[in-house]
C-alpha cells in the first residue's frame, strides 16, 4: 500500500509540474528591442531573413511590400493569429527585427 501511495504522489508531482510549465508563458522578454538584438546577431552570422506576423492579416511589418530587394529573402512567421497568446508582442518583435534587416539591405551596396 505504501508503494502505491508513493507512486501516486510521484505521478501527481510530475503532472503538476507539467501543467505549471505549460501555462507559464514565454520565458524570455518578447519586445521590439529583443527582436532588433536578434536581427543584429543573425546578420552578424550571415543570416538575412524577414519575419512575418499579425492577427487576422499576416505580413512583414516595416518591410516595403513592393520592393524587389526583399522579395527573395527567406521569410519566417513569429507566433501569430488573432487567437494566439502574445501575438501582439511577437508582432512588435518582428517589427524591431525587420527594421534592422531593412536598414541592412538598404545600406548594402548593389552588386
């Protein structure tokens, strides 16, 4: 009986930990500033890309829509959608990221 009680306590402890971890939310700060900092790191590593986000409409904030310099860059989505938790913060993150990328691409001399 003691063995079963111990097993049950252990199971409940792990279940409580799993539920608490799933509901904790993001573990890092999601902001325009952290997006810009990540963009600088990515550009230093030679990774040029554009982030897309939004609620109902998904697009790349801060990136000129019809500028051909951006049409062939890889695109990635941040967590987005009107029912996605923290979508507004992720949109700001994408905006900060894209501002750094746009500045880099515009200043880069044509080949």
